[in-house]
């Protein structure tokens, strides 16, 4: 069985459907036995849902500016 730590690392791929079936099964098994990870998984899904809905709603200009600045920062760090 995978550990809680491994589950956290795999969660993003699990949620975006990018894991092979075998690993998906291991995550499901872990979630069946570990309530704290279920709670984490649920809050994770809600966060992703909210993030995806964001572009559909009109954003205040200050927020757009801040997001743009934040993205610039990330881009600089990656180079
Ligand atoms: Zn766990």
C-alpha cells in the first residue's frame, strides 16, 4: 500500500486522470482505509473545482493584475 505522503504527491495526477490504472487502484485502496487522506482529497477536489470556475466569472482588474504578477514571478523562478 502507498503511504500518505505518496498519495499527496500522486493526487494531482489522480485528479487530472493522468495515472495508470494500477496506481489509481492503489490510491483508491488507500482512501478506503485512511480518513485523513479522504478529507484531504475532498478539499483538494473542491479547490480544483473553484480554480477551474474562476476564468468563467468576470475578475476584478486588481485581481487580474495580481495574478499576472504572480505568474510572472513563477515564470522567472523556472528559468
Ligand atoms: Zn493516508
